[in-house]
């Protein structure tokens, strides 16, 4: 136990007494010098960094180092644990911390912890208060480290000094233990490594053996240069304790000599520090290959950088080969340590989440049909689990991931373990119809000359010089075509009239445009300057459609028929007909004349997808409002042509004062609804003819009653909503043909046998009805299974004898496609494409096939518009059958949506097929038009198509995050910026 003295005793020493002490100190120094030269048992100088590391550890930490038999500390690379702050500090920082600690201890207590650190000796002489105290333990044999530890621990236990003195004693013991450890390192070159391990450091020694050998020469050089100064200061300390155990003070001459030695030692260490940093960096480069081969199998690549960091981190885990002088910057070490700790915590959480999701998915696939009626709370829990999994990679996925932005390389194709992208089989094309072949009256808009498909990287883009400005929709704002229209009786001027050649200009941004507000906040408000159209707020503000509130446009959730909010109205409809069963029996609905689409926006809370549409008319920008809010919608009109949907796909069709004359012209528009309504589906009509007694309303109701009866629609109920002072009539389409056969008059007539109900691309509306399917193998004969099981279940009518798109029997092809896209999304899209999915809401799959990509995103807060190309196999009915929605389209033409309305576009093998029919320049201009600034594009295609798309995107100033190719197949990920040209094109 250390014994201290007061300041008065120090100053009472006389001159003769001081000279005697000086003589003894000189003799002891000489003896120690001879001993140092003739013996290899002298411990190397203790490093400042290691002292600082140990001194800042608590009693429990020190105990864990000295008692390795109780708790085995893992290697640093595998588990950093809770490192103390000073464990990664530089020498200068640690020295400053020790000086401060010594100053504080001398003020609060008359006794201090012993140390051999020159910086501590300097501090003692400067403040003239600190006594350097050592225990008799220092005079014993330093080669026996186990004995030192036991003696010191015994003394600490018997001590009755305050807790601070006990901690300081532990610091000294840690220092001596580290010195002995250094001695073991020097002897390892000539002595077998089977000697007794140093307590607390054996685990790290065995892992870093090769690093110890590579740095032993540097350590020995440092030892030889630093021993003289270290021994000089230690000799004074030992002499004071041995000769005068009861009088440990020293006079001013001793203090001056100690100060000089400390300064000299610090200067020498500073020089050594610079020399050893240079030597260490050269040594690291030379020995990097050997060090990598010596590492344990399965270590992460980041440990290659950690080796250099641990050489400066000190011996917290007993890394005996680390040179304390060869340090790296403190901030880099701290940052790396924090990143490793955070990464390991994320790995553990992701692994647990992945396991929960797999268990949940297994149970979900095996559950019977009645288990589909789970409550909403269970669905929300499942959604949170899947969201967490998609945002955090599992450890296996992280080990697999070797891509870097600079090298652009993967250990495997970004799609996952299977690098192949499914390809269409040639045989399958013979067994599938296309929308182009079905639509006999399709208007020809193809450019005959398809030459010149080369790259136009560097093409000079210009702004579109059009009247519509930032709201330009090429196929709806074609002023040249609109001037040629002779009649607007059937709203022909609101229909699609695409230019013969797609525009290759860019749409400008509205002044003051900002990044859109994210869902779900966007449902209630959007930035005014993103859609600067206040007219609708003036006309419909009193009906709670939309209001101008400062810099926002706000949406109270109301509509013409539900002023007090959409949720009440949705519940009112459910109460009217129990069989509606939102989110179970009813999944996909069509909202005609939707306004700002609040009805569809709030149906998301009932797990229902709503295809909302309205024309681009005097209700200024109503569809643009809906899409800016994050609600699915398209700009369309019920006019002279069929809606671009297959037959018998919507579970419910809704019209709330949609201003469509259903009764006119023999009910031709209502017959178009009959075409797309599923047999057994409901038509919800909430309009003034249902509940008002005005002469016009009474006449309309009378004609509607006659028309619906002749169509065999059953009037299920008429219900009044007292809160909103409205009423709704609910009709149901028949499921069989019995009523059609028993009609006395064939009016409306049944369609001809050669009239294909699925033909919908530029096909005129026919005032007739199609027969309902009766065979079980026909689509529409039975209602789909309940949601969400219908998402993953092949339709009953999908025939196994029919070859699927990718060459397997159709039901197996469906399941293989589903599994493929779930894997691609989970292992590649969510983590490797540089996409922040939390800001993605409006998504479009430009070539959907079975809708597998959309199905893989089901549990995320987003919706997907599935596009089936008119020249591709007609799989859109399958997409609707599984509870998703979509539309027919030809990408040689513009899409019927406003600019800046989608967050992400996905194109799987689209452009390689498309460039055989039309140029890619106007197609990419269309992509740029409908994607929001900050929006993304994912392309999977043939390598040559990927290269052309990349050049076009760069000419548009998009940021290409990733391009990768393998086996003639490639993937591209890019993001749109805010760049716009400065000049306008010719009008």
C-alpha cells in the first residue's frame, strides 16, 4: 500500500539530507543502467496511449482484463463492445487527460496513484503538489506478471483508502501488466508461443500473431531508444520508495531533474512518433498481403482498414503488436468504431426481423381460406415487420453485397442468387392474344421510318413551346388535332389525340416548385406552387374539395356527396350493403368523375385500390391534385371510345354526382360500365336523381330505372345518409345469363359473337352487352378468392395446358414470377440501387406482365400503376384478378397523366422491344415528363439497350447511380434532377 506525505514534510528537508539522496539516486541509476544492458527482463517503456486507455476504465473493466478466466473478451474485429472514449485517443490527447486527472487528484486527496509515464512526472513537477508514489511491488521480479497481478489485487482489496485512490492503483497495475505484455512480444521471435498467456490479452494475441511478428522490429527499436529516459525517471521513483519508505518527498533539485528528464523524454517521443508513423505506413503496405492471409475466414473486408486503426488504438483488447506511436487521426478511428458498432447492431436486428418475416410468410401461405379475415391490427403488425426488413439488410445479404459506387461490381447479379432475367418464350406468344390484335379499330400512329436508333448523347434539348406550359399532356393538348374535330357531342375533345411524332421537348417546371410532401401528410395538403391552380378551390371550396391555406392547398377530405368527410361516407356504403366487405371481398374499384379523388384516397385505410379518373376539363387540374396527393388517378373521359381496361375486372364502380348522362343514347355509357364490371359486382350511384324531386331529376330516375331493369341489374337498396343529406342507389350486375335469356325485348342488344369484350385500345363504345361466362374455366365465372390471398393465388381460370409467358405452364409461371420479383425487390432493389424508398409513393411498372413487381411491394406505403403494352401478351386481366390494377398503353405514345406525377418508373425489358417500333428519344422525353424531380428510373434490359438509355439520361442531366451488365443483360438506376433547358423549341 502506497504511503504519502504532506507538503510541510517535503519542505522541512535540509541541504545535507538532499545531497545524500542525490548520491543514492545516482548510484541506483548506474546500477539500473548496467542491469538494462545485461538483462532481457526489463519491460519496455509504457505507452501514453495504453496508460490513458486503462486509466479511463472503470474497476469492472480493469478486473475483466486481469481475470480472463472469468470472462473471455472477444477479438476487436468481431465485437468491439462498449469501448471507453479514450480507447481510441491519440497520444497527445491521452497525456492531457492524465495531467488533468493528476491535478484533480492532488487537490482532492493527499495520495495519488503511481505511474511511470513521463507526462505525469512533468505534471508533478509543474504543480509542485503531486508525489510520485510506487508500491514495493516495483522492486520485485517484473518477469512474473501473474505474481504482480495477484499481489496488487490483494493490496487493493485490503486497502481502506477512498474509492478514487483504489481506481488510481488499478491504473498503475494495468501499466505494469502492459509492460510485461510488451516484454512477451519481444521474446516471441525466439521463444515458443506456448508460454503462459498474459491475462486479458491472450485472445487478441492469438488472432494477431502475424501482425506481432511484422511489427516486432519496430517495437524493439522504440524500446531501445526509449528505455534510457524511462529508466532514469523510474530509478528516482524506486530509490525514493526503497530508501525512505516513511519519507517519500523530494527536494527542489529532484524535481528539477525529474522535469528535465520528463521534457527530454517527451521530445524524444515526439520525434519517435513521426518516425514510427512513416515506418508503420511503409510496413503496412509491404506486409498487407501476409496480414490478409493470416486473418480468420469470413472476416468482412472493412477489417483491412481496421488493422491500421488498431495499431493506434492501444491495448484495450490486448493487441500486443500494435505500435502506440503509429496512430491514425483520432476522428477517423472514432468514426470507424461507431460505424462498426452500429452496423453490428443493425445486423442483429435485421436478422431477427428477417426470421420473423419468414415465419409469418410460411404461416400465411399455409393458412386456410377462413384465415384471410384477419383484423386490421394484425395486418399493420405484419406491415411494420416487412417494412423493417426491407429497410435493413440481413447479415447474409450484407456479406453477399460487394458493390461499390466506384468499382461498380457485384459478387452476384443484382437480382439475387439467380442472375438470369426471365425471358419470354417464343412458343408462349402463339398462345396469348395482344391488345393490338384484339383492337381491330386501333388507330395507326406508328412512324413508318424507324431508322436512326443510335445514341444521341449530347443531344440539345429544348423546352416545349405550348399553351399548356408546365401542365402539358401531349395526347390531350394536341391543339392541331383538336382544331380538326367536327363534333364534341361525345366529348371527343377530351379524348386522346396523340401527335404523329412524339415530342422531343421537355416540360418546364412551375415557378416555385418544391419537393412534394410525402404520404400520408400529402393526402391532407400539398404545396400550392407545385399545382398553382386556385380556381377549383373557389368553385368547390364550400364542398370541402380543396382550399387555399397560405402556401398550401389543403384537402379536408370532402366531396360533393360527402361534405363531412370520405370516411363517414365509406362506412355509410358498407352499412348499406354488408356484402361489400371493404378490403376482403371488395379490393379493386373504379371511381368515375372522381374530382380530387378523396374517396379513393381514404379507401386506402380499408385496404382497397381505387382507379380514379376524370377528364381534363373546366375542373382545373383535378387529376393533377389527386396525383400530387399520392392518390392513383388518370385523365380520361367516358366519351366515344372504350375505357382502356379489360372486361369484367372491377369489383365495384362508383359515381358520386359524376355528371355522366348514363341514361342517354340507350344507355351506351352505362353499358360500357357493364363491360368492365365483374359479374356480381356493384354499381354505387350517389346522385341527385336518387333523392331529389326536381323535374329533371325525376325524369332521369325514371329512365335509369327502365334502363337498369333491361340490363338485368338488380336494385339492391336505396339508402339515405342523413349527415350529408344525400342518398345512394346500389345496383348489382347478374352473375348468370338467365335474365338475359328471359328478357321479352332484346334491348339493349347482346353483342355479336365476334365482338371481343377485352379489346379496348382505340375501340369505339358498343351499345350492347356481352354474355356472362358460365364455364368454371372462364374468367369471371366465379368471384376471386378474398384479399390478400388472391394476390399470391393463381386465378382458377388460368389453364395449366396454356403455356405461360416464360415457358412454364401458366399457373406455375405465375408463381415463379411472383417468387422472382419478391426476391429481386428484397435482395437488390431495397438496398443496392441507391433509392430511398421512404419517399416513394406513386410507382409505375411500364411493362408489368403478371404484376409480380407490384405484388412484391404490397406491404409498402405505395401503389403501382401496372401498364400492359398493346403489343405484349394480354395479361392485364390476371393483374386485376390478383387484386392489383393497371391499364393498356403503347409507349410509342404519351401517357394520359400530368407532368411530374410519378416517383418511380420501372421498365423490365421494355426499351429493347420498343425501339423496334419507334424511336427512343420521344420515349425518354415522356419518361422525363411524368417523373417528378428527384424521381427514379429502374431499367432491366439487354446490354445494348441499357447503353443507349444511359446516354439519353445523361443528356437529360439525370444522375445515373448504377449500370451493371452480365451475360448480355443489364440493369440501370437513375434519378431525375431539376435541370431544365434555357431555350424553347419551335411551336
